[in-house]
């Protein structure tokens, strides 16, 4: 089995996690899984915001091309990078158990967001993070920060900014959790849709591969992401609009919280439903957020 992945340290950790889980579930695959690194436009172009150069597909197109033509059998993705519409013939074959989806602040001097001085510089490439941090601290100066986790930490240490914002999931997977200065509560700072979730994409109809993937699939993650991605799709979510969504499954009840900034400031709302109606829940919350924008 050949796994396609981006070449960043975090992407490689995620690909190897998929390989380890498959080998644990299927001992016959041990030594039979190859990780293949594929460069993407999103990794090559680091001096511009994603919204200016094509959005989320920049991290997936090259992997999906090799998946479609059979050069790899599966592709491992951070689900927050995945467009809501996938290419014909491909689908998400499984989702791993989700890591902590919260956002964190990393700052020079160990200051929390509320402690940063007026005019302090925050580096982020995310419009979602920009919108929410300015909602909490409109006196701060937000600048574009791109690159992998280690690159952004290095830029921070070199003084390019006073603080930056990252996903806790990525820091945990890289063993860098201690670098976080502050972990935000999702009710105050809503995570990106699907943040912390790893998805494995494969060809529709590839029953052999799907059989292997079924053994490492997490149903709880699937339910939560169904709600979040349904909301995102209904809001026409792209890298050009600040949108956030975070679902939690408690028993058989899904609670979805959403955030939208359509140019009138941050708007938040939440809704709940039974797990079977997760997709409809996302549509309902999207309609509610749109209504609050009027």
C-alpha cells in the first residue's frame, strides 16, 4: 500500500500515524506500506495568503491527482484543509480519532492574549483567527504568517511578531505542546471546521483498500465532521470568508457551535440534534448564522 502525503513535518507525522494504525489493525501489512512525499502548491508558495492563490485545494490537488491515476493508494490529509466538494471518483475512506481541536496562542515573553500590549503584532494566515483575535483585542496588529509549524515558531523567535496562533492538535502531534502560552476555550475562540481530524482519501470502489481503512475509522469523528462540514458547505466556505465550526457528541446528541464574519463583525450561534441528523444540523445552523447577518 502506498500512502501519499505532503512533506511537512506535521504531514509526515500524520501519514506515519495512519501507517502505524493500519499495521496494528492488519499485521499482514507490516513492512508493506510505503509513505510517498508529494509537493503541493500550498507548500511551495509561502509569501501570500491562501485566499489570494487558490484556497484549500492548494494542499490537496497534487495528492488527488496521484491518487486518481493509481500512483498512490490512499492520501492522508488534515481535514481542515479539505474542500467540502471532493473530485469525482474519490472520497474520504476513514477518519482517525480526532485530536484536541482547540487553538492556542504562542507569544514571546509567555504573555496571554489579554496581557499583550496595545499594538502588539500577531502573525497568522487564517482569516478565521484574524477575525476572532481582533474581536477579542481590536487594538492588536495582525500580519500574514505562513509556513509549517516549525517555520512559524522560528519566525516568532526571530521577532517577526509578538505572538502567533496555531492548532493545539498539530503541536501535540509534533511534541511541541509546551510551546503554547494559552489554550483558548472553543466557546471563546471557535476552531476551524474539522481542526484536529486526520482524513484518509481513497478511490471510490476500491474495496480492498476500503476494507483495510474500515478497521481504523472513528464514528464519533465522522458524526462531528458531518455537522461541521455540512455547515461550511452551506455557507459557501472558503479561505476568503472567516468561518468556524466545532461539534461535540455527547451520547446521541450533537451540539454544533458556529462563527461567521460576513463583514459585519463576529456572529456566533449554536444548535443541537440527534447524531443521525448531523448533516441537517449543519444546514440549520448555517441558515441561522446567515439570518443573523441580515
